[in-house]
C-alpha cells in the first residue's frame, strides 16, 4: 500500500508547524536551521531523515548525522527504528539502519577512518586507539612524559613547570596544574588544524621562549602518539580529515550531511563536515548561537553565525535559511524573560556593520497563558536566600506540584568551592530534601565512594604518606577518612568485615607464597627470567616449604605442562617469572571485588531504594565507581599477582596514581541514557551540564559570575589563526550572556532567579536591568496551591526495546537489568555469576557458595 508523509505524521501524533514542515521537506542544497530553545529540532532532524529514507529512497548508509551527545544519537536511532518500523508494517518494505552514520562527531570520525569507502584500493586501516579526556590526563601526567620533556627541552621538569605557571597564570607549578595547561593548549592547536611546520616557524619568531618550548613538546607529543597509532579527541578529528583529503571520492560517499549543535563545533570539525558535503552539497546545520557554551573546548560560534558566508566559500552556494522559532517547552512568561535578557547586551560590531549574533529570531511561545511563571527571592544575603528557596521547594513537594524532586533543578555557573552552593544544599537537606550534587565537591567524597574505596584500602593497602601539603595531603586525609568510614560500617556488619579479612588474607597468602618461591629459585641457582621447563623446574617449586595448596595447584596440571612443552618446541617458552605470577595470582579483579561488596546490606539497600523509585542517587554513584574501576583495568595490568603485591605496585599505582589523579581533576559527571538525574533528589547542575535538558522547575542559584578575563589559551592562539572572530575583549561578556541564556531557557513551568545581595555577591548587569524592568513575584509571596501540577511526561521521541537484549534480560533478573541496562554499571567478567547471587541471596548463602568452591578446588 502507498503511504504519505502526512499519514505517517498522524500515526505518530505529530503536527509540525510551518517552519518545522518546511525544514523536514527541504532536502536539496545547503540548509541553515536556526533553532531556538525548545523548538523541537530533534523531531525535525528525525522526520527529515525519515522523509529522505522513505519518500526519497535514500539509503540509510548515505546519510551522515552528527549529534553533540551519545544520548541525542540514541534518541534519534530509537526514533528512526520506531517510525521506520511503522512504515514496514504498513508497506512491507524493510529498512536496515545498521550502516547509517548516527553519533557524536568523535564516534563518527572513528568510523570514517576505518570505512573502506574512504580508502578505496587500500588494505583495511587499523583504527587508532583513542585517549579520552581522562586517559589523556594520565598520559601527560605520567612519569614517562615528564622524563621525555626534560630530554626534549634540556631543562629540569621543576624549572619548566615554574615557567608554565608564570606563562599560563597558574596558581602552582605542580604536575597537575601544568598537565591541565598543556592539555588545553595542545587540544586547541590540534582543533585549529595548524600545520606543525607553520606553528614551529611562528613560535621561532615570537619573543616567548616558553611558547617555543611548549610547541616543541607538542610536536613530540603528536609524533609519539602517531607512531603508536594513538589519538586524543582533537587529533582523532585531524586523522579523519586527513583520511578524507587523501581520497578524492570521499566527498561523494554521503548524499546528506546533517550536523546538530553546529554552534559548538570547532575549526577542524567544520572542515570535516564541508569536505563530506562538497560532492552533493546537501549540508544541513542546526543550532542556536545564543546557546554556544563550549569555547573552552575550542568551539567557535562564528562557524554558525557565519554559516551562509562559509557555505559560499566552501560550496559556492547560498544556504536556505529557516527559523524554528516556536518554543514548545516553556510558558510564555519564561520565554519573554530569557528573550529580553539576551537583548540586554549590545551585539553590534565595532564598525556598526552587522552583529556578533543572529538577530530578529522572533522566539514565540506555543503556550499563550498569561500566568506569571518567573519568580525571584527577596534581595538579601546568601544565608537568607537559601532558606527562602528551600522553603519554596518544600512547599512545591508538599503540595504535590511535582511528582519527584528531580523535576526541580538548581543551576549554577560553577559548583566547586562555592560557599553559596554548600549553604543551599544544607538548607534543602534541613527541609528533608535530598540533593544530588556530585560536582559540588569531589565525587570521591560521597559516602558510596568512601565506603567502596575504604573497603578496597582494607583489602589492598594504601600508599605511604609523604611529607607534602596541599592536595596531596588532602588526598591522604581522604584515604584515612575512607578507611575509618568502612570501619564504622563493618562494626555493624561482621560478615562484611569477615569478607574483607578473607580477601586480605588471600592476598597475604599470594605474597608470602611468591616470596617462598623466589627463595627456591635463588637456592636452585636459577633466574626468574630463565625459560621455564616443567621437567626441570616444577618439582623443586612444588616442594617449596609451607607453600599453600592454591599455589601448588596454580603451578599447573599435566595438561598445562604439555602445553608449556609445546610452546618450548615452537620457540615461544614461558619464563619462570610468568609461572610464578600465574601460580600466585587470584582469580578475581577489582570489578569482581566491587560487585561482591555490593551484595552486603550497606550497599544492597541502595539497589532497593532505586528499584522502589525512592532514591536513585546512591546507585548512580555506584555505577560511576564501576566505570572508574573498569577504566583502570583497561589501562593497566588487571591480574593481581604475588609480584605486584610484594612490590606494592597495586596499591601504589591504583591509589597513588589513578585514584589520586581522579581526586585532583575532580572527575564527576552523570549522563545516563535512560535517567539523566536520579529520582528522589533535587539535582544541582552546572549550567553546562544542563545544556540540552529541560526541567519543570528551574532555580538559577546565582544571577552573576566573576569575570576571570580572557582565557589565556585564546590570547595565545588568536594571533596564529587568520580569520574574523569575536574580539578578545568581548569574549568574557558574550560567554556570560550565553551561559545564563541557556540556564533561563531550561525551565518549563516555573523559573526562580535568586537575587543575592551583600558582600562578595556578583549580580550581572543584565540581571539588574531585568529586575528593574520586571516586577517578578517573590517566592515567599507565591501561593503554591495556584501553580500548575506537573506530571512526569513521556518522551516525544519513541524508544525501542530489543526483545533479545532487553526483555529477555529483564525476565531473567529485573534487578540485574536495572543495574546494567538502566544505570550503566560496567559488568565484570564474572558478574553474570555473581551479581544475581549477591543481590538476591543472603550473605550466608554466599559464604556457603564460596566455601563449596574452595572445597572443589582443594579436591
């Protein structure tokens, strides 16, 4: 049967407005979509793609669709599968999306590099190993990097770090601060795609000797990664661009190139996208320059503002411009507030010719109610504002105006080291309201992290404390407090203490057995690097005095001996060292220990809280811990052996390097595919975190931020690049306006703008003007009963569940499904055996299970 686009709209309850329809139906030529907040741009991208595939017979693999986040990519994939499934049911025509390019720019760049269509006639290219932001930090903050830097620069590391401190205006010359400074500049140089030769020539003509040293180090860093086929995020994009430019046919591979959040793209991404679209010229970009937040990651808002000009330069064609200007998210009063706010700044260029932002956006609210929905607090010091705000939130909850506290979001320019944030959190907690604020401090300081790592300290030991101050001292204080925290828990749970003791004793046994075996090796006159021969070495090793049964068994069965002898014949023998490590290693790893710990009452009750929908905060924190443990195991040797224990390598490396690194960078951010923020708690977010999200009620925690001046990396890079950009002097002001515009436009039903006054408080001039021009009701005077009741709404983008991977897993174990599919826990190699057992059975059952396993091994 035949099917029309309008009929398909009707089947999915979608009635596009005039601008949306025009965007969906415009497929040929460059397209410039200016999408205001809440204007339904995701639905437009979804339906535009459906239109191309179903009604214009475009093969899915001929479409390139880049999103800003993995979550947005999943939304689009699910939506496409759902709508195309409807089409298949109606017409019988199947659609295969497996080869379609949908994802973040970084994930798509990885695919481009390995895509045979980009490298015709060549053997398959091995994709590079990717260093994400945390991996890059540990790579540059490594002992090897600093040793090489001394060799490359012919300067002591401490002297160089002091130079960097002065050059970047850093607070200290620590390795941590220097690492962050180098990463920011390295990434920016890569994102601008400045050729190394050109960069070196520029540096040699500058008066700054420090910049020349940084460039030389950057050259070495680039070459070193290239030799190992490793890339960071910025260099991944360059490798993708190089792949495209090496193949003349790359511009014809995709019929349609669609880029979301184009205002947050950087220079090299722009080059990639225009290169991909240069054949068919069907490039569609979507964005909002007023929501450009990622300059600190190299994004250039001019890519979007100047898109028509860039289109003429790259594609020799003027794009069609369409405004998506109807806001479906926010009530009328909220829309009027944020649109008037952004106009409280002059965006006119110095010469009077044009603007630094797109004008005449004419954002209109779909909701035309005239009820007030923007409120403020009494102008007063922080101590009073937090109590007034907490009382208002308490009333919202008591009157059931929201179904869950996570529908009320508190947004701040920054959460770290902020007294006002701490006061607000304490005020809410005093009202009995839970808060989820991992970025308000260090994530490792949350109770769940202290409990897990406290237990691991008890099992593995911790690095010795040296006589240093600052963050090093604070970290070791955290280690000590975590150890004390788990001790308090085990006082109430003898079985947990017994489990910790059992694991610690197992490691002690491995270590002692390794020492005994080393003595045998020495007594026999062997070297641990000798080639292992079972006929010669095994019997003396097995006869080692006081050796445990587990280690004797680990020295090998007859089957293993036969395998070793076969290896000897092929010229690939094992060493004695390898055999000793194998014999004295345990059959569990860090993630296994994590999941075994989660079976004890202190942790297992967290899963029940989440399952009952009462509080998802603790389980989200546990999920993050599982990811950190998995990362460590990926980047290092995960086998726990007697040698590592004897040399204290495990404790020193895991705690002294890895966990200390996480502690320093304060890494903590939640972006879950299903539940962005846990139920049962009010989320505290940075405004950057809130980008792309919406909440029924938003509290802007502070209406001002300190001006820290022009970012130093901008000052360094700007003279090198040759193109028109926003003046350096305007950057702090423009970025502040955009930041608060994003915050104000997240609210659906109610927006509270706190009005902090008093010593040390900063109120942005644009907010002062807003307060003067509007008589916002005070939250203390608001009759909460008259506010609209908010229910948890269903996502208007349909989701798809796989029968085999979702439903069957759910039937097997609902709580297992909840942890691994919903909350993103990283499974360990033994989780399928352990998780259900530990969560559902009693600790007695677990102990009996472990004892029976040990008995079987002994037999």
